[in-house]
């Protein structure tokens, strides 16, 4: 499945191109408003403000601007679902049992079950699953999609443990070191969004490269994790979130690791572009857009009471 080529033609006015991308974002926002209206219990917290919906739709439009609004619909909804999952695990779960229930419900839905009554996150995931099921490639690639979901949920549960369980009396540690923290970057949901996007929109050539694309995307995911952490240190401290800067004795270590990971990802994407140029550009744009976005703003709204 392919969208309108972007840019449409050489020499097209750059502002006109940006206007089209913004229009894609507007279409995405209106669709997300319909999602939140259909799932009010999932999005009634203050951080799910109109600006978050706008930010979600905007990032998707700018990293994949060659698609139509219809083609980006599943991707945009999946990004919003990841934010909802993050909120459910990080801020609403009161015990490890609560976290396990979220993981169990969502994996059961991924396997084809109906969402249990009152499980709003699982219900929205079931909507996404059913929409993806209309894509011919999903039947064949569903195990990969399910695996990326499982990786995301396992990583989210692991971070919940790091933040909430007592210090290990044997090692004297509760929090991970920086390397282990980055190994857990699947909790950001970036890789899960990527596999959903590629299944929903990818042509045969893209899908044939899916394993390599996911490997490259996981490298980008670690870059995005550190970009986010460096930009949101104050908010993370206020909300009780884990942040890479808490795990080092010198912030310069995080900056150095970000530079190293970014250079590695740029190199990997340059090699990938020889075989899969559009998807390499998609991943490249994730790095560039996220860096620019976090210079000015954050996705979440105010936490409120």
C-alpha cells in the first residue's frame, strides 16, 4: 500500500509541502478526537489534553508524510494507545498484580480474545487489532506484531518494578544501570508502533525487510529514549518517572551515550537506505523530529489532581 509521493515533485514550494503535512495532522487530530470520545474512561485524565492529541497526530504526519490520512490512521491511533498504556501502568497501577492484569488482558486480546468488561485499554487494543486484521499482511505477520506488543508490556512491567519494589538486599541496587535501562527501551512503545505502521502501510518489499527494519528501529528507539529523558528531567522528577539522568553520577555520560547511539543509528540507516530508502527515511525522521520537538515542548499535558 503506498501513498501520494512526497515531495510531490522536485521544486515544489517547501511551505506548501509543510502545509500538506499539517493538514494530515489536522485530519489525524479529528480522528483521535473520535477515539477519545468513544473511550472516555481511558482518556479522562488531565494529561490527555487537546495538545497531546495534536502532538501525536503531528509526529506521525511529519515522520511519514508520503502517506494519506487514511493510511496513517492505524499508526496514529496506535501511538495514542501507547500513551494510554503508559498512563495505566506508570500512574494508575497500584501493585504488581495490577500491572500483571494489564499485561494479561492485552496479550489475550492480541491472541484474539474479547476484552474483559471494564478493561478499557484492552478494548481499544481490540479495536486496533480488528482494524489491522483488514490488512492482508496481518494474518501472516500477526505473530511479529504480538511479539512486539509483548516486548513493550514486559519492559513496562520491568520499569514499574524498578520504580516500586524494594532495594535488592543482595546487590544493594533497585534501579538499573544505564546499559540495562537502554536495553529496556521497548517500554517506550516505539518499536510496537513501527511494526504496526509497517504492517498497515508496507508494500511487499518493505515487509520482506521487516526483521532488519525492526533491528534498525530498535537502535533509533534507544536514541529517542535518551532524547526524551534529557528534555523531560524536571517532569519525570515531579511525576516519579524513571530517567536516565538518575542512573549516572555525571550527566555528561548520558549526553555522550546519546551522541554515540545517534551516530550508530545514522550509519545503520544509511546502509538500510540502499535496500529500503523510504523506511530508512521514516526512521531518520523520527530522530530529527523528536530532537526538534523536545527543544520546545513535551507531549503530555499538565498532570493535575
